[in-house]
């Protein structure tokens, strides 16, 4: 490899490393923005909820401060809240069912 080829190779390698670094920073920024949006959704004041009001699965997870994975595990178990089928693939939990489920989980 000639000296000029070596310089070109090093230059290309440095550019590639720089672009990788920029991509990593960009991905970190996107992840941070997503987590901030989720946190903002959790901190938003809620209107008074009625017992018959149906929450989507994700809203139910946010209200109870559960991850999606933990929420699905709870719903698969025998002592989860009563689930309402919103459509063939979407589920929801009514506010009343959530309240009763939380009361059943209380310690004395």
C-alpha cells in the first residue's frame, strides 16, 4: 500500500467512524425524546374518570405505572382486572374494573 493509499484509507476510516458516532448520538436523542413524551403523558392532569369509562391497554398501563410487558403478564394471570374487548385485537379495562382490581391487591 502506497503512502497516498494509506492516507485515503485512514481518511475514509475516520469519516466512517464519525458517521457512526453521529448516528449513535441521533439514536440517543430519539430515545430521550420518546421517554420525555411518555413522562409528559404520565404527568398530564387527568379529568375525573367515570367507572364505565374504558381505558385502552396502554392508558391502563400508564395510569398504574406499569410497563407494557408487566401489564400483559398481569392480564394473563388469574387475578388480573376484567378485560373488555374493544375490537378483535384491541383490549381495554374499565375504570371501575381497574379500581376493583386495585382494591383486591391492597394489603391490610
